């Protein structure tokens, strides 16, 4: 039973998950609208249609990648959704149910097994979702993609190390699996209206992004190029497309969360003499957002790699 397994799992420490369920809820609409649709269509065109598909979602969170990508691919599909945070995995069925019902699907536990969701259409089986609690940082060498058609992830690769990425890429290529990595940060950030401290704060944030996020020294903004390089070196074809966020004045809660996150990151890297400057930047940014004058653009890149 997944409930029992999650209850028995140790509580995540302060670095066990960089994402909370609330944060994932805030960003899901922006993520969905930013995704590179052309790459998804290209992936769908490359996949077989005479059998079911096997998809592995690394760092699945509450299932946003599943809900975005699954309707675009041939069916039926079996998803193996992996995350190290038991709280996010516990929430995935709750987030998936309204999406399933809106699509005319019936969501149920398969044969009473609360690690496997079955989402059925009136005409029969549509999606099977296997929930797997796994620390991807500690067990990367054990990943097996045999028989997998697609390895996918969202907002993950900038958090991992070059070594971790190399292992996962090698495993995927050995299995002949296609890879779709969505929403990898590029380091390009623009807050509006402009502030004289923007450049200084964002330089500090970019330094923080290369710290250890649980997978070793993170690639941060170097991740998009690192992904392209590693898959091309392994003989895969690579296509990329921007998937930038454009968060308007109506996204006050999301802007507030990003501002707080950037202020914390910048403060962690700033010299003592610049702490007041970071605090002033935070206050000005929050005020602009609260008054409905804020806009936020964050650069991302989607990547498709295939044989």
C-alpha cells in the first residue's frame, strides 16, 4: 500500500525536496503554457502506435508532466512516476483525479494496490501510473530503462550534476529510449519594472544555482548546453525549443514566491556589505508585485533527444 509505504518513509529534511506541493500548483499553469508543443508533436510522431508505450518520469512531483504530456502521446501508456519526496507522491493521485474526470476517465487503484493507478476510458484502459518512491541522486547507477520508450522530466536537469546527467543519458541511449527534458532554466531572468539592483542580484542567484541541490554540483544555467552535448556525443539527434515563462501582473502569488526564493539565494551568496542591498531589492520587487505592476520572465529550454 503506498499510504503505508509513505507513512513509513523518513520525513524529508530541509534539502530533501526543493519543491512543495503548493509551489508546484502555482507553477503548473505557466509550465503548461510554456511547453514546447512542436517538440511534443515530434516525439508523438516518432513513437510506435501498434502497441502500448512505456514512459519514465524522473522527479515527477505531483504529476504535472504526466497531465501535460500523456494526452499528446499515443495510447495506451504505462507511466513509472519516480520521486524521492513521499509527500509529493502522496499528493499525485489527488491532483490527477480532477484532470482524469475532466477527460472522461475513471481513476482507480489497480486491484487494490495503492502504488498503481489505472485511468480508464469507457472503451477500456488508457493510462497506468506506477508510483515509485526513490532517491534518484543516491540510486542513479541502478536506473534501468530497458523496454522504456520515453524518459522524461520537467524542471530537473538544472538541479543535477554533470556526472548524474551523463549516467542517465547513457542508460537512456543504451535502452534506445527517447528523452524529453522540459523547462530547464537558461539563467535568463527579467523582472519588470527594472530595478538598478537586478543585475547584481541575478548574478548572485546564478552562482547559487550551481551549488549542490542533492545531486552534486548543479549544472544550473549550463544545463541546456550540457544536455545537448552529452546526447549528441552519444549519437542521438537533438532538438531544442524555448519554453520561457511570462508571468504577468495577475500572477502575484507566483511572483512573490520567486522573489522570496531569489532573495534567499542572493543573500546566501552576497558579502556582508551587500546584504542590505539584497533586502532592498526584495522589498522593491514585492511592492511592485503587490501593486499589480510586476512582470516576470524566466528563460527555459525544452530538449528532445532521440536515435
